[in-house]
C-alpha cells in the first residue's frame, strides 16, 4: 500500500504539482544542519517557502523536470553528478546527451540555446523544450558527486547509488539510517522506462532496476506519480514497469512483418503516439527509443538489416 507518511526524521517528501507528472517531480527536503533539497522540480508553489533556507541543491541528473527550479535557490550550492556536470558548464552538452544533436544536428542545438535564453520564446505543445528555466537552472554547478559517495548533512547520511540507463549519470539517493531511497525516474509510471536520450541505455536501465530491487530499503520514493511505496509494492510495480520494454519490442516485431526503415517505424508512433510528434522533442525521443530497441533486437538476432536501410524479421 502507498504510505501516508511524508517525513522520515529530517527527510521530508515534497509532492510535485499535478501529482508529480512530467514536467514536475517529487522533491526531497533534508531539514538538517545543512539544509538540502534534492531535485527541485516540485513546482514554484511547494518550493517557494524554502527558497531562502536551502544551503545545497542536489540534482540526481540533468533532465528538466529535476532541475527546473534550481534557480529559485540563489544562495545555495548546486551539486550534480560528475558525469553530467559538463551540461552545467556548457549547455551544448545537454544538446548532445539529450538527443538534439543526434537527431537534428549541431546547428539545431545552437537554435535551441538561443530560444531558451529568451524568456518570451513560444512554448512547445507537449514538452518543456523552450522553457526559459532551462537557461536559468543550468547556469552553475558548484560541486560534483560520484557514485558511491556518502554525503553528510548533519544527522543525515546519504549514499549515492549509480543507476545509469535513464541518463549517463543518473543517480538514486539512499538514506540507510532511515531505510528509504529516492528512485527518481525509476518511477513505475504507466508510460514505462524512459531511455530516450542519446545517453540512454535499455540494458543498463534494466540492470539498475535490479540493483535497486536488491537494496536494503523499506520505502522507495518515486519522482513521479506513484509517491512513497513499500518494498513489496515497489518490487511488484517494477516487474510491470519493465514489461513495457518487452511490449515495445513486440510492437516493433509486429510492424516488421513488413520491412521498415527506422524513420518509418518512428512515424508509427509506437512509443508516444503519432499525435505527439508535432513536438520536436517527442519525435526526437520516439526516434531514439525505437532506434535503441531495433539495435538491441539486431544484437539479439531477432531482427536483421534488410535492403535500402530497412529492417526485417529473420
């Protein structure tokens, strides 16, 4: 069952607006000697009262919904994992990791940077791609952390768990003294696992999930929608969550009864749905996720390269 508990000692759970649905997320407030917020994406209203109290902002990874309100905490130091810190030193690295350069090219990334630098840029229909908060909240990084590090905030110790697959440096935050772990985007949503950036990896995502499942934690806090789950509920939900990967494979295999190119498979909208392709980022992520699945199916000899850049069944 979902627990009604929202605080574990000095660790307070801040639910995101709209039930933490993207582009909002659950935030974690550590009310300790060193006051810290993890992933300030809950929204302006739930974070406003903390804006002058926070000493450290910790981002589990560089994605918009987990860094959106970094800029609200002007006097705080920003901590980012060492693998993704380059995104905060040169925003072109976001374009590289997130998929923009892969799908649209380097010039498109330059145009994106220009758009997010302008607070008056027209917004996209389904993604925060042009949100000015991208610009404001990636303006600095003060410290980096590495997988395996233990951060001490006073009475609270936090161990960084490396969980790549969702992004290059994606990290989950484990509080062993309280038996809780913030699993961020291993979130058990109905959409399923997301590995739509250039830095995403399906097999690493699965491995990271299995590692979390084995963790000695009593409660698992998701970044979106589900909230605080007991271990058995998390394990059951994780099984259903990972089955989405197989479902995507099956959709692709079914489509490949007739040879298709990657572009033709992308246009089918097997992951997001065709109507969302009007948003350049959702098309981009669809293309990359389909590409990763096809490459994995080829590696596992379930799909073969055909003629004219098509893919076929064996």
